[in-house]
């Protein structure tokens, strides 16, 4: 019989409860200290951004170059600690406001005299305001101010690892303490008490001579005193029972003979009754078995008829479902291609905006200098030094314009050909090495945010007559998969593309040194809709599209191999010439 309330358990719960409360309070205090320190660090970093962006923003506002202000604001938003940007001119008129937080308006009433101070708002939002000072001819003029915002979510994301470490540390220490206390209580209190209780419960009152209890205790304590007292009591009871048993033996001998006679009669009656009952039970059992078999046979016939009808209906529905899934797969593949093309357009547009913006700025500056020179010419105050300075500045501006316009032209030309190829399956002649460089150039907007290295080892004279869009789609999917999946959590990845000319075919080995995949994932790599980034928006169609393009569109072969932490390798063999199916 177990006690309803254990003393050892109540004592253990009391001790551990105090420890749990202390651990919780200390952990909360450490988390709050980490939060305060991180918030102060982010506020300090916001102040440091003033040195980096103040000059370019001041110049852009002074020249009324709003696109440049917007471009710089977008650059500021790329900094992880910046949640939003608010830029005003010297009249406190809003020039731009960017960021995903709706309550920036809480700070728009800040006076210009308050710049240079950290400000706080609702919902954990805080920021730093600094002035924009333009120096002209030895004088300074304030042309506006900038407010950079951060938030509680960014601070929490910075210290999340520390929080998890503190919680894990507290849990581990707590578990260790619970285990140690439990072992100690069990060894010195719970187990001895349990043994004592168990042995007392197992005492046979009919055999008091053996009713002695033993406890495995190496030292004398309260439990050993209880053991000795109980054993002395059992010895006295045993002596009394011995005398009582001796008096009962005579009575038992007298009753034994009568009991034997009664037992023989009872056995005879029981034997005949049992034979009769067994015969009745056998008959009843046979009747029940026959009825059960008849009922089961009827149910099986009805079940088979219903199953045949259901199977026919399910077969029809399955055929319809397979047809619907085939149509849906085709639509999803087209959507994946269009999504890749849309991402290419967005990236190129953003990348082209920078050189064009620089060109506009240089043109504006050259126009201002030309107006100033024209005014001096009409006022007859134009000097040779002014003319020389204008020619130098003009040459610098023209060089800046040429460089940036050439860069924009190169990006647009590369994008134009790749975009046309991805939207068309027409067969055209390409130089494989030059075409791969065009693909990588078109992907620079997506690749420039990382420090990954791409190496191409390909002969200069490999000419192919194939659907160029298929080549573009295959390598685009390979490169983006390496960046998104293979180099996830890595800053410096390496991609090697080795191409060999084998006469009528080319052999391509694409290899990255990323995270790699397991054997189970490798077996499903080319399956449609299989992805390891489902919760982050992955469709699972990238490698499946590449596989179908190699096998069906290009009539080639593809295989992959990988191990965890050893990267992923694709091996392709493609014919140099793809026969046009329209030509018989």
C-alpha cells in the first residue's frame, strides 16, 4: 500500500520550487540586460551611419535630386539594423519615408533643434536624427535632416541566440539538479522507506518466526532503530503464537478425519456434475458456430458487391485526378519560368538605375557649370583659369557619363538576349562560353549581395545550335539553387563549371562546395514539388524543370551526386546540335 502523500516527495518539491523561482528571476534579469546592451549598441551604430551617408544625402538634397535621395534611402534600408528612413528638407517638408512600420508619423513633428538625439516611439520603435549640413564658399547651411529607425524586433533578433542559450543553460542546470536531488532522496530516504514498507506488507502472520525485516543501511539512523524495535515485537508475537499452535493441534487432528469423508463425497458429486455440464456446453458451442458461419457468409457476399461498386467509382475519379494533376503541373512549370524571368527583370532594372542616376547627376552638374560659364562670358568676366577649370571638369563629367552609360548598355544588352531566350524555345547558334558569361551577367543583381566565387573552365570555340533558352534556364536554376540552398548560412561559396568538348557532344560538370544533401534527398532531387525550403516559399520545380529541359528539350543526359557538407555536383552530356522537329 503506497502512502497518499510522500514526505520525501513533498520535501523534494519544496526545495526544487525555490530553485526554479530563483533560476527564473536570474534568467529574466540576464535577458533584460542583454536587451538593453544590444539596444544601446544599435543606437550607437545608427549614429555612426551619419558619417557614411551624410555627405551624399546633403549633396543630393542641395541639387534637388530626389531620385538620388530615394536611391540612398533604399541603400540605407538594406542595412539589417535599419527598419525605416525618414528624410525632411530645411522646411520640415517630407522628402521620402521608407520602411515597413506604419507609425513613422509619430516622429514627423520633431523640431530641427532636436536633431542629434536618440528618440523613441510606440511599439518598441526608436531612432536617431542627424542634420544635413552643406558647406559652400566657407559657409554652412542646414538643408534638412535624416531620421533612421530601428525596432524592438531587430534587437530581439540580435539577442535571440543568447536568449536561447540562457534558457537552455537554465533548463540543463535545472534538470541536473533535479536528477541529483532525486538520486539523493531516493538513495537515503525514498528507497529505504519503500523497502521497509514493502517488507512489513509482506509479513506472513502465520509464520511470525521469519517475520524479521532487514534494511540496506551502512550507518545507524532512525530507520535502523525502527527495524530493531519491530524485530523485537515480532519475536514476542512469535513466542505467543507458538503456544497457541500447540493447543490447536489436537483439535485439528480430530477434524481432519471428518473433513476427509466430506471431501470424498463432494468430489464424487462434482465429477458427475462436471461431465453433464461439459456435454451441454459442447452442444451449445456447435450451434453457435453454425449460426456464426451462416451470418459471416452473408456479410462477405454483401461486402464484395459493395467493394466492386466502390472500386469502379474510385477508378473513374483517379483517372480524372491524374489528368487534372498533369494540367496543373504544366501550368506550374510555366509559372516558375515566368517568375524567374520576372525576378531577372526586377534585378536588372534596379542595377541599371544606378549608372543612369550617376549619368543624370553628372549631366545636371555639367549644365550648371555651363550656365555659370555663359554668365561670366556675357559679363566679360571670363578668365583663362575659369575656362581651364571648366574644360577639366567637363572632361571628368564626360568620362563619368561614358563609363556609366557603357555599363548600363552592357547590362541591358545581356538582359535583352537572356530574357528573349527564356521566353522562347527557338533554336539558335551560340558560343557556349560567351553565353554562360551573359547568363552570369544577367544574374549579377541576385549574386552581388554575396561574396560567392564563380569559375568557368570552357574552351573558347565550342559552338552549339540548340534552344538557347533551355541552356539559360538550366544554369539559372543551378546557380540560384546553389546560392539559396547550397550556400545557406555560408558567406564565401565557390562554384566551378568545367566544360569539355567531346566531338558531337559537350560534357558539363557543375559543382559547388555548399551544404550538400543527404542520400534520401538526393534520391528525390529531380522529383516535382520536392523542396527543402517549403516554409520559405520554395516551389520544388527548379531541378525538375532542369531535368526535363536536359532530357526532353536538349536530348541530353543528367545525373547528380552529393554528400552532406561536401557540396552538390551535376554532370550533363548535351549534343551540340539540336534537330529542329519542324524539319522532316
